[in-house]
C-alpha cells in the first residue's frame, strides 16, 4: 500500500526569526550527523541517508545504518532507496521540462492528448488538464486505483477503471490526494511528447543532471547491488521480508534514487531550473509547480491554510514559502524532501522503514540547528506520535475483526459460497475450496487468500503482507436456493466498488 505521506504537514515549525548563513549551516552539520547516528543506534530505523544543499552547494551527503537488518552492508550516499510519494515532486519537475520544451502545457486538456481516458463526471472529463491532476483537484476520490494495484493490475487497466469511481467533490472544488490521478497527468504529458513516462523522466531530468542511479522502473531498482531493503515492525522489531513494485503508478510513487542524485535535483530546484551554469528547465515552467492550486487543509488552531501546488506541498511560514513532500510505503519506506527557497536551503532524507516519522524529525531538527542553534523539541518523538496515530487510524477497520464472536453463527455449507464473481472495477474473483477451507482468488494473477470464518456469512482475510495480523471482512449476500448471490470485499469497497456479483453457479 502506498500512503500519502502527509505527516510532514502536521508538524509545525517553531517561530524562527534568524536567517541562514554559511557559518550557521556549517555549525549545524556535525550536530545533525551525530543526531542521525543516534537515531540508528536507537533502532528507530535500520538505515537512512541525508543530502543537504545550501546556496547551490552540496554541504552534506552521508549515510547511516544498514541497508538490510541483520546484514553488515552499510547505507551510504550512493545507496538506492525507493522514494514512494517523493516521486511526485520529482515527476512535476520532469513535466516542467516537457512544458519548457513546448511539448505540452500544464493546461493541456487530457481529452486532447489521451482521448481514451475519462471520468464519471462529464464536466471533469471534458475539461480536465494536467494541472488539475497534479494539483489533486480532479474530483477523483483519494485512493481509488491503489487497491486494485495491490492485486496486480497494470497501469493502463487501472487508469481505465478510474471512470467507475463517483467523484468525491465537484470538479476543481476540492482536494483529494490521488496517486493514479497524478499518474494519468504525467503519463499523458509524456505520451504527447512521443515517449513513455520512464523514457521522458530519464531524458528530461535524470540524465541531464547526472542522476545515474535514479530510475522510474522497479527492475532498475532491483538490479542495483547497493539498494536499501524495505522494513516493517514485527512484534516491535524491524524485519525485512516485503517488496513493493510501484511501476503501475511510477510517476506518483515508483521512482528510486540516492542521496547523491537527489542533491543534484535540489540544486536545480533552488536555482530555478539552472544546473552547472546551464538552464536545464525553463524558469517559468518550473515555477508553476510551486504556485498553490488547491487548499489541502486548514490548521484548526491558527486558521492558516496549507496548499498543494503541482506535485508539491506549499506552506507559508516564518522564512517565507516552503516546498515539501513526504513519501511512505506501508511495505517499509519513508522519505522526505523539504526546501526553504528564500534561504536557498534544502534537505532530503531517505529511510528504509515504516511506520516512522524519522525523516520529518531529522528535517525539523536540522532547521532548528541552523536557525536557533539547538533543537526546540524532540521532533522525532513528535513526528512518531503523529505517524503512529495515522497508522492506527489506517488499521482501524481491521479492529472489528480482531476478536471472534463468543458464539459465532455457523456457516452455510461450503458449496453455498463457491463460484465465480465479478464487477467492472475489481474484475474477476473466485471462491474455491481446498481441504474444507475457503479461498478467495483476486486479480489478474489470481492471488489466493485463505478465508477464516467470522460469523455466519462473514469471513476475514489478510491482504497485507506487511501487516499479517490485520483482518478484512469478506461478506456474502445469500440469494435464492441458499446460495451466495454476491460478495463484498471490504478493503476494495471504500468507494462502493468492492461488491461483486455471482456470474456462474457452482
């Protein structure tokens, strides 16, 4: 599962009056390195890498901890991490490059450049632009598409099925963070330029900046010898047994990179598209990625609005505008980029663990060290509290099935549930029996999940490898002749798209 990675937005910065100087930044770096070592020593994450840029100079490039728990290989500046949603601002920069080439416009209509894509809302379908999709204001409900990606559907199939989702709000009149909405915007922009997304990213950004270890292909990440494994907590300890192929949403979450490569990207951003004395991306095209296009939230205490631009969070604080984006894979990754352009200062933190607020904690601590001279609070603990709360909220639906009823009603005979089911969003599903137990088969590869009886016609299954104790309900509606006429898979039904009708008797 890919998470929105919004914890960075919830951690306020202290009121800071000072400005950065070369001396203050230099004094902060050894303290930050020691802080990062302590984080690893305390097992808050297995490993992490940090890149810091100040006034077009890479002033810190370092790694801490290990690539994989239980193995000695250390994390360094050239260790490749999966970026998760930090892919979004990276992708916005790629599209800005295509815009600066005149290949496409931020206001190009999707209908004109990708006629096969549509949405249920006719107004949105007719007028939707690349800008709308990168600003998460298309009307698409937030996580639509993420669920069936987990089942192994390809990018094209998922994008076509977005039309089945009812809009969460009227077109351009709301904000809902959509991985596959942004993916469509990026893929359409690249297609209009005559390239695949992966080719466009390489040719327009990665190669010109010398980001030689950066890719938007999962196979390239897996082919890297120096790569960080994913980690999740199991009984309080970090464990590495999960993998996450995000090719289907490559622009939104499928990039991988190193601290060294990301530092070059940050240099480009802070220099308005210039890199090594060359204008790689037109200033106007790049600046549009930082112009607020949606209100993503309002602080209930201060009333201050938080904005989303094009692939970037935008906030206005003591030091002026700030650009940031966090990333998270529940399968075991946490990342962050945070820039203060008025100070010509930026930091990237890559880590190989979930859930954790370590990237936000490191960034906030660094800014404190620069502007105040010492941390104003334990930012890692604070960020961890927020992430833990968010993780618990995410897992809340499974709590309904954590404890079996004391006296569950018996099931019908197994034969009542067996058969083929389908709908246009989830596709085909099958209920089979083996050794007296029921199994749910989902997705194009027919992923097979054992079903555990909960109560009468309700069963549970465990869809997330990273959370094997999390249980999700699978409910059957019994029709004529005491046979199931439909099945509802709850984790696929957030938007009413998880009800599948029986299509064959058994």
